[in-house]
């Protein structure tokens, strides 16, 4: 069953194999060697108990159970089993509600190096994922003359490409970033394709290579800005909220952020106390007319 599952994901690319193997690393020790016909609801419940004793979160356990369910469904399609056992999911914590007000973002941004200020502004504006969509950008994906920035098909989580038009702020920031990279090119005497390379660093070998993460710099900036614990993924909720509140059509906002389903997009549209106060202000203004 595991071999069929891995073959399926290799062929379809529907799921990241690294993530699949991480889930299997917990499922395998418990279920490996079991006859599929002997895996029933009671055995699955005991697996859940074991994972809870190991302090696994309900959401983590549910992802593992989801993989087990998919395994059985594939096995049914391949006529290896006659039925899928009852596999009950656990109640998960409510989705995270974090987002950045503009002043909070500016406070964090000002405490980051210039190049990371550009990267985080892209994420804040468009809701793009920092590690997989912003830091991986190459200079060829930026067109300052056309004022566009694009993600190639097959490089995003949902595999769709995206093109966005730059705000005046981002055009200026990205122009300055390109100038920094070109200065580094002349210094190193080689082409640097990355939009966000290491401009300097403790190790000379890192200079010119792509920045892969900046967790320490981020945590330090957040702490100094008074928003310790803020996540970079909060930019996705922030961008959705800002676009919807700014009057951008939801289908257009979904294109920008890369949300493929309305249900997930809605989950990211956070309503803040300030939003509720603004709604009350508008209602009061209407009644006073």
C-alpha cells in the first residue's frame, strides 16, 4: 500500500514527497507488517492515542490519518482491499488569526536589512509565500519597465503561474534591489540570477548564493518591533484582508495570492476589531443622512 501511494504521488506530483515521507515516518513503525484487512477503527484509535502521548498536535495527527485514508482508497482502486476502515479525524484548533496592521509591518520592516525589506514588502502586498515564492525569485521574473513580477507555472504550491503589477512603492524598492545585485555582480565578476542573493555574510561562499531563509533576522526584528512571535505566514492573511477591504474583487485577490478554493480564501480573510469599528462608523453615517 505504501509503495502504491508513493508511486501515485511520484506520477501525479499532487503532493510533496518530502512531506509524505515525514508523515509515513510516524505511520510506518505502527502499521508496518499489519495485514490491511486487520487495520480497523480500534487499531487506528490506538495509533491516535500513541501519537497523543508523543505530544503530536491534532492537526498533525489528522494529516497522518488523511494519508492512511488515501492509502486505503488507492488500495481499493487497485483491488487490494475490499473496504476502507472507519478513520475518525480529531477536532483541530481554530485557524490562526494573526495579521499585520500597517504600523506593525513598518515597525518590523524597518528593523530588517534593505534586501529583506524588499522581500517582506512583496509578501505583505501580494500575500506570496516567503520561502517558496519570494526568496526563490530570479531577476528574469521581474520586469521593471512593464512593472510586473511573475511566478512561473509549476513553481507555486498549486502549480499555477501568477503575474502581478507593481505598486509604486515596490517598483522603487525592487529597482534598488536590482542595483544592489548588479553591484555585487561587478564585484564578483559573475552573473547572479537571483533577486535575493546573499549580499554579504560570515562565509564568503554564501555571497552571491540565494537566501534560503532568515528566521533569526525575522525573530529579532519582530521582538524589537514589539510583535514577538509574529509569523511570516501572517502576510497571506494580511494581504487578503487588505485587498478585500480595499475593494479588490475576491476572484482577483485569489489570483494574486494564489488561493485556488474559496473556502481557504475565506479562512484567510480575517476581520479585526478596527474593521468592525469601521463598519459601525459607516452604519452611523448612513443613518445620520
